[in-house]
C-alpha cells in the first residue's frame, strides 16, 4: 500500500490531482483515502479493452524494433518509440479521413 501511495503521489505531483481508476488492487483504495483522491474500479469489460489495447501497442512496437533495432540507451529508445507512435497515429488518422 505504501508503494501505491508513493506512486499515486508522484503522479499527482507531475499531472495534478485527478480521479484514480484501477483494476481492483486492494492497496489502491486506502492509498487514495490517504491522498484525498477519488477512486473507482474498472469493470471486467473495461479492463479487457485496456489490456487488449496495451497488448496491441506492445506488439506493434516490438515488430518495429525487430525490423529497425536500436542500440542506443533507454532514453533514446523511448523517444524513438514515441516518434514512431506519433507517425503511426498520423498516418492512421489520414487513412481514416480519406475513407470518410
């Protein structure tokens, strides 16, 4: 519970105080009470959609890294992945707009 509280507190410092949504971990409600943050649980349906989206994003970034591997440090790799995702989303949005 202490680790969850520290994690949530670091998010509050970085992004401000917002409602917290979790997957049902028993340590989050108490951490939110201590930090005076509203907390609610995701339904099973919402959790499955979130997990599938994360899995999809991991798959496409791993495929990209397989074709274009990066030998630099982790900070550079993260920036590279973010640039690639921006490009991917831009191309996706353009393709969707052309089909409308």
